C-alpha cells in the first residue's frame, strides 16, 4: 500500500482574492475524495487533474456557505461537457443536497436531469459512519454560523480530519491521535463569527495528541498584515504545524 496523499487545492477564506477557497483532495490507491467546492476551488481541481475528468470519485460538502459549495454546478457541468461516464458521488446532508439541485438548475437550467454520468448521493448524520470504497468516513458537528460537519477519513492506516469551518467538536475521541488535522484557523488568538483560531487550534491539537496540524482558511487581512509578525510564535514541541499554500502536497 502506498501513502495517502493530501492535495491542498485551496487554503483561503470566502473573500480572499489571492487564495482559492479552502478545499482538499484526498488520494489513495483506489479512491479520490474532494472536500468542499467553492467557486475558486473548482478551478484548482481543473489545474490539478490536467483534463482527467474521471479523477474525482466523490465530493464531501461540509456546509452550505458559498465558498464551500458554489463551485459544484461548474464541476458537474464540466463533467457533463467532457462526457464523463464514471459515476460521481456527493456526500453531505439532505438539506445541502437539495441546495445543490437548486443551484445547479439555476446555474445551468435542465443540466441536473441530463447528466452523462450517474450522480449518486450519500446522506450523513451526526455520528454516522460511511464506507466509501477503501475509505471509512465519520462525522462530527463543529460550532459555526451555519451547521457544519467535520469529516474524519480512515484509509486503513492513517486518520485525517478536515474541520470545515468552525470551532472544534466536543465529540469524545473524534480527534484523538489524528495523523493530520486540517483545521480552519481564521484569526490568531480569538474566536469570531464561529471561526476557530491559531492559538486555540495548537492547544487543541496538543491536547488530542495530533501528529500534524495544517492551518487553513486564514482571514485575508490576518494573512497579509499579521501572519509574518506572529509566525515565529506558531510552534509546538508536541505537534508538527504547517500553513500550506495552494497546491501543496502532504504524504501520510
């Protein structure tokens, strides 16, 4: 078995003109799972897949905010235009799946009833566990301005968690011993409008024996004006910490 690879397609927040929306691609021997699909993130996928419209097997959407969702009509439209035949699975809540059907029909009227490929849907609920190909998926709510479910991915060897937006879930054991925690950290040392923050994420990762913490979705002003001044303080004796750039790769 080769290592699982994480591609940080985008690491930016909703309104950052320089950094694409937060999104990752998880690649194993048998499965390609994309997580979140904002309008700028989908263009990162197109750059990465180099015309392979069958690369992604499934997409998980953490919540209904546009920077995590609104790239999906373009993704489905391009799949259809390129005559994809391989089935495509969307994993999310029932409410978000209904949103997807509405915005897809609004963006490209009639497309959602005429795909060239089979579109499948897997519904998640709190505490649900889903087996998708060679991945075991589980979910836990985070605290945000909209309902969000963090996802934990187990490939049989490693455990990866992607938080979506929001403060950490209180679900016992969900984060314990993770090989990689991809955590939204909006500001340096304070929670604001349902977003986690750098110092809190470091302590949380240390308390849960996380091996590596990847900080993403940084506020655009914090990234531009403050990050350089506090970067030397972003460290831990217990946890490896990375602040990935778009298209960075991490191997587990």
